[in-house]
C-alpha cells in the first residue's frame, strides 16, 4: 500500500468506528418502561435484594425461568434463577418475583 492511500484507509476506519458506536448506543437505549413498579401485594410477599444480572453465552450461564400466572395488578411473575449447561437447568438459586420493564431489563425481588 502506498503512503498516498493512508488518509483514505484512516477515514474508512474512522467511519466504521463511528458506525459501531452509533449501533451500540442505539442498542443500549432500548425502550424501558420506567413507570412499572411492583404493586403493594407483591411488595408484601417479597424482600429487596441486591441487584444482580443474568448472562448466558452459548446456553451456558444463568437464566430467569418464569412460572405461574402474572399478577393482575403489576404484571410480575414468580420465577427462579437457574444455572444452565447446554439447555439443562442444573442449579436453582431461589424463588423470586420478576417484573420485566423492557427487553433484557427487569426488576427482581426475593420471595419471603
């Protein structure tokens, strides 16, 4: 590559970097409903816990497994957090109430 092409290559790299940053910023600012909260009945049967996260890569990791009907007042569900290995839940880490507020975003409280 000749030295005359360096400005064009640098411009192309900068354009790709800006495009990737724009895509990531759009991805991270998906719509989250900030008005959703647990109702008083769900708050009464749960306790606050430290915020955690779930992460699964190639189906190894932790997942939220919901069960039961949704609360008619706030829409939360009973759930458990399971550690999975190749689609098989191997360790369950307690019972929770989960309220999904957006894609991949949720509020969680431990059942008493």
